[in-house]
């Protein structure tokens, strides 16, 4: 669980650091929902980016190393019979991680 949240927060912080436009509010919201059989972590943060063919594009110079945090989150969740869901809209990135407990 620590690996999942650490990667998600690192990604959110990095995304907010990249925002230079004054009209885009920088924020990170974290919420958890506990149910009888699972826990959901929802991390929302502001971004400057866009969606192309259902993939988040990077502004990094080294694009080959970008996205490893998200891949690690997905692989770790899958390893523990969990799932991830990503939604991207204008200046908003939402990551949901659902894990069985």
C-alpha cells in the first residue's frame, strides 16, 4: 500500500510543480473509502497535459522513462488483486486504486 500511495503522491506533486500558468489552481486531494471487503484510494491533482489515444502525454525531455510510476501502481495493484482507474479531463488527473482487504 505504501508503494502505491508513494508513487501516486510523487506523480501528483511532480504534475503540480510543472504548472506555471497563473490561471490553473495547483491542488492535490486524497480520499479513502473503506468498505467491508475493499478500500479505495482516490488521488486527484491538477495537471497541464492532454490525452491522446487514451494515453497521457509527457512534457518530460526523457519520455522513455515517463509513466513508470503509473505502471508500477497498476502492477502492484494487480499483484494484490486490485484495480486502478485513471480519468483525465481538462487540467484534472484522477487516479482510483481499489484493493481487497
